[in-house]
């Protein structure tokens, strides 16, 4: 029974992630909760569909797969390229702002 709930939840989330604004919010929330950028992107890209996302990001699917592989350490440039379809980039902000937000 639990497997069906998990599958239903993932299918529902996959549909919601088709909305790139929702996906951007999901990525930011995941990172705020402690996920790495790569982990957040992996979840979203796998649920979105690697082939479909690769087209969206204008990247070859093997490059997308390698970039989200936890054994691979993607560059900031690659991560930004993966974040671009969601209207996101990696940034730095003053610690005082980051601490106030926490």
C-alpha cells in the first residue's frame, strides 16, 4: 500500500513540476531545507524527465545524467545551466541576510 502512495505522490509532483515556476520554488525550498543544489536538481529533473529536461536546457541527455550523478561534481557553470530553465542562478549574499532569513 505504501508503494502506491509514494508512486501517486511522485506522479502528482511530476505533473506539478511541469510548471517551471513551481519547480523553481521546489528547488529553492529543497535547498533551504538542507538539500544540495545537485540533489534538488536531481529530484526535479528525474521527475520532469531527463530527455524532456535536456531539450529544455539545450543540453545532451548524457551530459544532464552525468551532471546529476552524485559521484560527479558539476561546475558552477554546469549547475547554472541546469538552473537556467527555472529562472535561477547560483548566488552569494551577505551572511547577515542569510542568518536573518534562517
